[in-house]
C-alpha cells in the first residue's frame, strides 16, 4: 500500500471514527431500559452514511468502532460482577469489558466490510444497498449468536421489546429476522437523504411499507383474544440474597429459611418457583433441608428450584447447575441441567492453558447438561427450563420434539446489581415468549422476577433488590408460531422476498428518473 493511500485511510478513520463510536453508543439507548425508538434510525442510519462509499478497510474500521461503542456501553454492567470479590477480580473489570467489547466489535466490522465488498463488486445502489446493509448486519448477529459458545445479547431487534405491536413479528421471523427489518427500516431514511427524484419517494414508500407492515401485523396478533388462563396458581419467590453472602460457609440453612418463610405467605398455590441456585448447596444430599421442604409442600404442591448438583465420575465429581422439582415426599420428581454455560463464570474455556480462576465461588467447573428438554412435573403443564442466560438464545430454549406449555426461567442476576444488565436480560425473555408463543415465568434471586404472557407482555413483575413474592395464574400458551416450527429457516425466504421488492422499486425509480430526464431534454 502506498504512503498516500495510508494517509487517506488514516485521515478517514480519524475524522469519522469518533462519529461511528458515538453512533454505537447511541444505539445502546434504543434498547431497554431506555427504548428511545427515535434513535434507531439516527444511530444505524449514521453508520450507513459513514461506510456507504468507503473502501472495505475503512468500512471495517468504522464497523469496529461502532461495535466498540455499542458493546462498551451496552455491556458495561459486566464490570459489576468483578466487584463481588473486588480484592481478587476488581482490577480486571475495565480490561475485561474493554476486551470483550473489542472482540464482539469484530462482528459489526465483518458486516460493514462484507457490505462494502458486495456493494462495490455488484455495483449495488438504491434501495438494494439498504437491503444489503441490513442483511449483512443480521447475518453478523446470527454469527455472534452461534460462533464458539455464542453471545446473542442486545440484538438490534430488542429495540422493539418494549413496544407491544412492534415486537410481535418475532413470532414469524425470530429475533434475527426482526433485526433485519429493524436495520432496513433504520437506514432507508438515510438513503432517502442521498436519493434524488423518484428514487427518494420510492425509498420513503419502502420505509412506510416496512414500518407499517411491522405495526399492522403486530397489532393484528395482539388484537386476537388470548386463551383462558390455565388455572394453575404459581408463587414466584424472590429471596433477594446478596451475592457477597450467598455462598458464605454455613449460609445455606438461613437462606432456606428465608425462602420457606416467603413461600408460606398468602393462600396455598399449586407450585412454588425459586430462582437459580436458590439453595447454595447440594440440596438432594441434605436430608434435613429436604424434610423442611417436604413439610412446606404438603397438600399436593410442588417446588421448582435452582440448586447445584454433582455426580461421581471416577475420582473426580462432575458439577451441574440444575433445576430440581420436589413434592411433599421430599424426593426429586425430575430435573434439568443447564447446557449453555457462562464462560469464565461457570467454566474457564481452554482451562488447561488459561491460568485463571472462575468468577463464581465454590465448587469446580460446571459440566454442561444434555440439552433442551421438556419436563413433566406432576400437577403442572409440560415445561421447558432455561437457567440464567440460556434464555438469550433464539430457537434454543424449547425442545422441538415435545412442545411444552410454558418456559420457566430461573436466574441469579445479583452479580449485576441495579445496572442495566437485568433489564436487558428481561428483554431477551420477553422476545423468547413471542418467538415461541409461550408464557415465560421468571424467578430471579434479586430481580427482575416476572410473569410474561405469550405475546411478551409483562403481567406482573418484582423489581431489582426487592424481597417478596408474585402470586399469579399461569398464562395460557398460544399455538406454535411459524418461528417455533421453522426456526431460522424463515430467514432465507424473508431475505429473498425483501430483496425482490427492493430490486423492483429500484428499477421502477430508474425508469421514472430516465423518463423525466428524457422529457427535460425534449423541452429544451
């Protein structure tokens, strides 16, 4: 590369890089708990304008800087977890967030590089360029959700999580498909600024079609009568046990007493729901604890609770993060082992080569369970279990072989205090409800516990760092959605349909502009 070319690239990155970074930071404000919808076209439209006419190297740099702002601010809450044991991990908080953000920013960088390469190679312009931008972005999000262990946190679609009608198309398209339409709608106004004549008006027409289609289809879905409630009474117990003391030696009896005391409040219910690792020990090995639980479950009630488990495997035990079901006999009815583990929280990737400890206290590295499964608990409708951040994975929460009637999400977000992290986590749970057409019942140690219906609406919730219970009837499931049946296979047909529409609009605009130019020449 010549010196002059290097100077031009450096100047382009320096002069516009701050704008890309700020656009990424602004995009965080489109997500819960802020949900500033007007910033969606502002943030992504700015990125589109910044990269549209750049060479691939500069476009990739712009995408990376956008991602650095997006993930740096959007995942800032991760730093909270390093303060639980500040003397051991506190100094790693900022480097960890910065390093993770820099790594995740490679996905927007890839998207922008691919966008420019394809646009230049195929000489793509007009509305088709906006389509290509959105397709590259959504494809990069899909990769982010699958590469290595995957981390589909804060997808662009979640900007719509707080808007009842606008989030509903996830029932047909999933969150990745909805991200595609969100980005497409976001960059069309930016493209209209650059367009001229008929192309501008057709771009605005396309924008109206996308946004109007999202709203009308979503409004139609939520306007349908909801099925009757199941009649199953639930009690979600939010113990609000501080993470600093949760695993302290000898804390288990007091923690169990707290949960049993809260569970005894109010009228009897069919099921008690406790959060992830509500009992900080091996519950199935503690006969006294099981006797106390059995006493609380007399009368046919059942308990679903999070607790660690272990099995012998040669000289070394294997540890699992589980949900266990108990009845009045004090025996385990069934259980589920978490299969999508948190890197560096529940295990250390490449632990034989990385000389570092996990952030979580006690035990050893957790082992993954066998995968998604549908649990049959006597007295309850069939359920799918998702522990903690397993709920963030579109299409990977429910066992397709046996469709459940609801999703139980047990989590412990105490690591993240009152930051924006738990709000973002809740948004993921709401989107899974829409995608699957199933209610999600969320039990969180320090919040946010919630009852979410199959449209993703939060019916009841208990906020952060509050101690208490939620009594509610289990909402009914809706029929299996298109996304529940087809998964991400809906994405190629969606892309082809929108591409053909965009191509048709571009050709129509070209004919109209050519006609007007011909008329202008003849009038001269």
